[in-house]
C-alpha cells in the first residue's frame, strides 16, 4: 500500500467512524441543522483535545506527524473498540510488515489441522489465509456452503465467493450481515499488511465487479474475530442456525479457522446429519 492509498484509507475510516456516532450519545443535541450524520469534525477534535485544524488535516488524509498518545485520544473520542484502534494505528503510524514475496503460499495443511477439520464432523469449518483464500475445509462445509473441490483453486477466495456466488447470497437470511463479518476480518489484514499491494488490486477489482462490495467496504467495519449467530435457509435442509467462531491459527502462515457450530436447542445438527447422509447415499 503506497502512502497515498494508506492516507485515503485512513481518511475513509475516520469519516465513517465519525458518522456512526449519534450526538445525543455524548450529551450533544441531535439538532436539525446537521448536514451530515454523526459528529462534526470540531466536536471530535474537542473530545480528543486537539485543534480542529489538525484533526481536519488528519481526516483529509494529509501526511502529518501523529503520535500514539494522540491516537489514543482520537480512538476514545470516536468510541473505537480494540480491533478498530489497532487498525487506526496500523494506518496512521504506518506499521508495515515485511512481505516475503518469494515465500510460496501454503497449499497443504499440516496433519494436525487436517485432523481438526475431520474431527469437527458436524461443524462446517473453513480455513483461510491472510488473503482470505480458502486453503482447507471439511465435508460439513461442502454440504452447507459450496463444493469447494469443484471450484478452481485460483477462484477459491472467500470474499470473492460471498459476493459472486448466488448460492451463498441465497443461503444467508441476512446476507449483508454475513458479508460484513468477512469484510471486517479482511480489513484487519488490509491494515496489518500495508506492504502487500495485492489488497489494493483485489479491492479495486471487487469494487468494479460488485457495487455492493464497495458499499459495504466503505462502512469500515473492523473485527479480528467476530462472533455472531448466522441463520441459513438451505435449499435442501431448510432453516439452520449456526454460531460463527473465528480463530487465529498459530504458526508461520497467517491462517484463520472459521467454525460454524450448530446452535443448541435447535434441530440444526440433526438437519446437517440428515443432509450429509442423504447426499452420501445419492453418490452411491
């Protein structure tokens, strides 16, 4: 990510977070003369204890010096959570990680990860890398989402599939909520790997192909490990409820394990068992 792109990303993020704060939540009148939603720049500057001019420059994406102390104050003023703070610091302080482009991306999972996937029999599980490229999945995931084996390897990007495949759009009852969860994870990688130009190329490509991607991306949601309840309407199994848990995998490769656990006291697990058994019988 070059400096221009980094500063543009910082500007977009600050504007989005400012717009999401309701004035009345911090004791200010909502008013009828506000031309834009959320707080004004001068209000954020006052809350952060900085000059309006300095904050305006920061939000405009000007290349100015910032310190972690001031960023702490801005984070508090914008009510950022810990993941959003980290993202702000990555962009504002330009914490670049060295990218070893000569290192081949992992294509084979370790035996232990394969064992974990197999053991999670009735918990659809997907393992992705820092580009959100799918590098592993279990049988349950193939039954609930897509048969990933039938998708060419270079097209197995989770973000791309969520926006491009009509099966996934039809699967999630609240598709936007579903997509935002993955985008919030993707944004943490985007801010963390500032030296990897792949992200800018991918975002530009997705924005061109899918206008809804750009709309959701501009909301600037950030979460390293979102936990949420997802409701699916599966074409063959019907209503299914899963708890999504996202785990970072320790090791040299930046891998993430997304586990969909059937919600207890629902018939989801039984429906998944019947679905997997039925499909298995059809293949005989």
